C-alpha cells in the first residue's frame, strides 16, 4: 500500500508513523481526527491532546478535547487523520507513486506516431520491461489486445492505484482503439473525426503532463484533414479540464451565448490560478448579480487594489484562521456563508480561505443558481469539438474503461464549473469544466 493511501485512510497500526505523531503530542499541537464510528464517523475534526502522552501501538488511546468541547475524551490512535504536520515530520512524501515509471511521459517520446502502432509501443517498451510493475502493465496491454478484460488480482496492492491513474491513461487509449472500452457513441465519434477506424489517426503523447485541456494523453488527429480531438484519460471520476486551450467555434458566437462566452474568455485570459476566480466573479456580478449570495455580492466587483490585498494575504502564513477576527467584517461574512472554517486545515492562510470561499460562491452561482442559463449547452458544444475523456476504473480487480464524449445530442452528463484545489493550495490549479458521468 502506498504511504499516501495510509494517510488517506488513517495512520493505522504502522509503527513508522508514531514518531511523527509523538512529536506533535509532545508539542501539544492540534491533530486531526477522523472517527471510525459514532455520529461523527468519517468527519475530520480538530483535536487538542493533553500533555505528557506517547503512543506505541494501534491499541493506544490519545486523551484530549475536540475543538469546541470542554469534555476530555479518549480516541484510538487509528483515528488520527492525515495532516500536513504529520507528513512533514514523518519525512514521507504523499506523491511517492509519482516516482514509479508509469506515466506517458516515461513511456513515450515527445512526438507522434500512428495509432495502429500504439500496442507495440507499450508492449515492447524498454522502460516498462525494466521493472516488475512495468511488466504487469505489459501483461494488461496484452490482455486488452486479446479482447480480454484485464485482471489485476495478482498485482500487489501498492501498485494498483498507480497503474490505474498513470498507466490507465494509455491503457485506456488501447482499449479505445481495439473497441473493448465502453464507448456507445464510438461510430458517431469516428464520423465526427472524419475516419472509419482509429488506425487512420495519429496519436500524440506530450512529454509534459500539464497540458491545460489534454492532461497527459495528448490528441487524436486525422492525418488527412488535420481534424484533431484532445484526450484526457484519468482514473476514477476523472479530472476537470481547465478552460485554457478550449477554442470557442465561430458558429457558437451568437447573442444567446454572449454572457457565457464572455465568462469563458475571462477565465481563459484574466489573472493567474490564484486570481482567476476573482475576475470570473466580477463578470458574474455584472451579468447576473441576483445569482450571487449576498455576502459575496457585497464585496463585488473587486478592485485591483482589493485583489492585490487578497494575494498578499495568501502569502502570509502567519495570517491564518486563528486571526479571522482581524478581517474586515465583509470577508468574515463571506467565509461564514460559504464554508465551514472549522474544517479548514491549519496551514491554510486567510487569503487562501477567502479565495476558496469566492470559488464556492462562483460555483454556486453557475452550477446551482443559473447565473449563465446557457452554460451547459455551450460547454457541451465546445467539448464536442475539443475533447474526449477516457476513464479507467478498478472494480473487483478488473480494469475497465469508459469513453465519455459529451455533446448536446449524445452526452447527458451534467457539466459544472469545478476546481480540485482548496484553501491550502489557492494558486495551484485553475478552474475548469467538470463532466459528470452518466
């Protein structure tokens, strides 16, 4: 099992993590608890241990008080949830799976080749042949080539998620090519691309994994016409492709889509990942002020001076939630209205908390309050021209693939505005479309 998986579940019985926990207990720092039972099961709660404690095993208890309670209680060591403090003190990186040589950037050179050769490119790959887990991926590719459902029952647990999340990106392309992926709109998609089989297309796997729309996988391109469709292939629920890189077709530039296109272009061109939501909200405050909660509307539109102030607050690590009372009342109202600050991790700055609160206001305005009535049909039309998504899933040790090609006629998955980065990572990633699975 990967170390980051251990943190996600809980510290559990792994003795190697006790020194980090004991340092926090010695310092009497707040720790986070995720109860495994009772009315708060699954919630992440702040817990303040009493002094003089040390744990040595999974059966040990930690005595202290939950945030907001005066009652001393005991909680199992196994209920301790991941925290940045524990990660840093343990010296363990949560991104260890990224060191495995499984990503498309590890496997493919930065270039293009015919889709008909992609099976050979994986099965005969020297990088994959050089590791035990790489040979497991080759076996999966051979099973896909044979039209079988890949079985990962013999794959060690610590490799399964990495294979799904990283190797699944190109294994999903293999399943898409030979027709073994669930792709009910395959024929229509091929027609849209202007081909009859995927053997007629050129595949590109970029070296860098931060393409704004295509993520790690690249694109399919009709070598005769130049028609291109970008590809994302993600494990689990899939990623939200950023607005960057999405070209709005000229035929969609009509009065009915005017506000929606203006919003998308603001999100593409204004600000950074940190400031992008502020500019998007400024536009929403102009075109649909009633869709915004009163706490957010009272602060909008934000001036450049206000945006610069918020940026500076995100960089001040001492300006955290313990000092929330120092904020102007308008910002306190926003935070209280949008999020539960008690659940925000201690490392988040007030600037990050405010930015996240604005993100929540922006998502509610569009996703729930109909700020842009034609957003979904416009997004679906844009994605029809730009994007196909490949999902890799693991179910009972079987690896399956689902192809999602959303458009107004064929895709019914709900499209929303989303971001996966919260108050602790306000500048890490931009907002984008999220396509729900049917």
